[in-house]
C-alpha cells in the first residue's frame, strides 16, 4: 500500500511539471494566454516542442536502461 501511494504521488508530481504535453504545461500556457492573448498563437508550437522533449526523454531512459541490462 505504501509503494502504491509513493508511485501515485510521484506520477502526480511528474504530471504537473510545466512541460506542454503534460497537465502542468497546459495550465501554464492557459495562464499565459489569460495574461496576454498573443501567447495563443504559441500554444500549438509549444505543445509540439514539449511533446518532442518528452518523447526524447522516454527514448533516452529506455536506451539507458537497455544499456545497463546488456
């Protein structure tokens, strides 16, 4: 039960990071658009760039783990 609680908490913290594809990034971009509407045109490029960063992080972690196994 303690392990599940720690995993749930760490997932919630990771999800709220201000990386655009995650919920924290969407909150941050929406807050910027509320302050200044000019940020609205940056929403989709920022989302795509954040998605690429996130996928790169996943690939890096996978390659790093496979390198340790092999």
